[in-house]
């Protein structure tokens, strides 16, 4: 595999063998995956062999080894050219994403005297951990089916939020095309009790302060000011999404032969988008996406109640965007506007100013791009830019450099917690093991990831946020 440095922030994997397009890696040398321990670049090349793939197989600055696709992988397939859809290009945590809430009244100094009480109450109010029950007790399957088709909109209709919340969500809070009939009974069982919960792993709810502003105009449009208080929520579709991915990978493995499809890695199991199996997966994926959006809506309301009780202030939704989805979008390909299936796996959509899908009050600014760091480091708000070559996509986080096992093996969770508290970050974790697995050293440097996203033309920096307290799964 030949890797050519085109610019300090862009590398090219030359097209060879079964590759239909080249690979493009947006990274500095510091951020390139460390082979042979991380096979992400080989996965970029493998994705370039998929039927119907166009432009390139892209990798974002936080790229690392994943299931089938690398995490931080982006690829689009031309539907009219037999383009495929692959669950490995979405991942198991379908519609995992980030929501950022902003307090229009509260600043860091005013919060300081109440931060411990806020974190203690959030600790009690936010369910998390493996198998945890959520804050919304759905009465039956029918209610869950309404979540799967209605997403955050259904949650708001049931009194869990306000209409403005939906205006600041990707797709208005609900992804069209969901069909609960494509969701297995096992997935339904797993989803019934978990709506309104964080889950485990790298999921979190974090209280943050705006540390630095890079774009005064964009920040003002987004309601961000130096010293302002934010709450970032990072979670997805829980066990329901995981089961949907598992189910449809199996179905596609069995169906590929019928379509004459061969892949270099069985984790890239795929079928044509315009096939019964492809349409069924997209319908089930949309259902999981709507579950994930409703999940973040419920957690928004839980956080709001805590802030109202402890600080007598409210929280507004700045934006909500997923980073594990496949979506049918129109993009120019070889000079023609084509309908393509854009896989974003650990990659955030990054729409430019004046895009038709943006809320009117953010149209001139571009889409808010929410990129969390790691426990104890910064997170960022960016904005979409014109001429993004990767189908308007950018990074989704810092990107792991250590497995969870490696991170936990030599880490004292109590010492980690104490060190973070000395740095002014209050940690409320559900397990010592979970804290150790998510130590900051297990990830790439978030500031470098953001700088690369900016310099590579994927998005522009708006604001840097720093943690005051974190609730971990």
C-alpha cells in the first residue's frame, strides 16, 4: 500500500488491485494510525473496493481501527451504479451522536458555587452503564414503535421538550423512512427499557465552560460567549441499535452471493442500496437513529430539571448531530448531481453556509459541528465550510490510540479521579473500570485533531470548551 503525502494535512493511498477509487486520509503525520498495531489504513483501502464507491474512500483526522470500516471512515456509493450499503460503514451504535445545550444566563463564575451540587444531582438523575434502564418507562411495544418512527419529535409531542429543540436537530429530530417491521423482536426487547440512558464506554454527559472563541460572529449566532456554560451529551441507540446492526450484518452475509458481491473483509458485508435487503437495513437503521435522537431528547430534559432546581436557569439546544449513519444525499460526482449513499462511521456531518437543510437562523453561519474530546480534555464547536471534499464530513472525536483493555491495565481509577478533581473537573462515574478505560491518554490529542480538521478544509473552528464536571457511563 503506497501512502503519498499530498499536503501536511492530506495523504493519498494510491489506487491498486481491487480498489475502485483512491483512499484519502486527512491527517497530520502525528495523527496517522500506527501500523501494524492499527490496521485503519488497510481498512480505508478495503472500503475503496466496494461496489459503486465514488470519489474516494475517506478517513477523518481521528481515524482508527474499527469493524469493517475504520472509525472515522466516510464513503459514498452511487445508487444508480449498483452502489451498496454496508452496516460496517455505520457501526453498531447507530446514530451515536452529540447534543450541545447552552445556558443563556449562566456563566462559569456564577456556577462555581453550585457545581458540586449540580454534579451530585446529575449523578442521581442520569442512568448509565451496561443494561441500565432509562428515564422513560414506555408502557408497551406500540409506544416504542412510535419512538422508532417519530424520534425526538415524538418525545417532544409527549411533553419531553419544546418545539425549538427540534429546529436545532439534524433532520428536525426524526429521520424519515423508518419501519419498525424491519426491527427484530430481540432489538425491540433490548430497546424497551433503555430510552433516556447514556450507556457505557465513551458515552457521557459533561458540564462545560466556553474557554476560547475563534469566530466571534459564528459564536454569537450560536449563543456561545467566553465563560458561558454548556452541557454536552454523547450517546446513541443503546442495545437496540447494536442488535439491528448484528441482525442485518448476518442477513447481508447470506445475501451477498446472490448479488455476485465479494469483499476483502467479511465485516464489510453489503448489498445494493436498491435491493430488498438494502432497503430493509436503511429502514431499520432509521428506526435506530430515531431512537438515538429521542434518547438524547430525554437526557436533555433530565439535565434541564437539574439546572432549574440547582441554578434557577434553563438550557437551550444549540445543535444535535449524529456521527454513525448512512444517508441518501445528492452530491456532484464527475460533474453530475448523483444520489449517493453516504456512510459516515465515526464522522460528523458538516454542512456549509446556506445549505438547504440548515435552520434559517444558522444558515449564514453553517452547521454547528460538535466534536467532543476525552474525559479531562477540551471539546470543540466548529462550523461547516464550502468545498469540503469528503461529502461534507469531518472528525467526530479524539480517536482512540489504546484499546479499552490497554487503557485499563495500568491505570488506577481512584488516582485518575483525584487528579481530575485537582484540575477542577468533578467526575461521576458508574464504575472504576469504566473510568480507567476512558483516561485521556487513551486518545489522540483533540487540539491536533481539530487543527487538522480546520487546516484540511473540513470545518472551521468556532469555540473551545473545557470540562467542569462529567457523568460517565
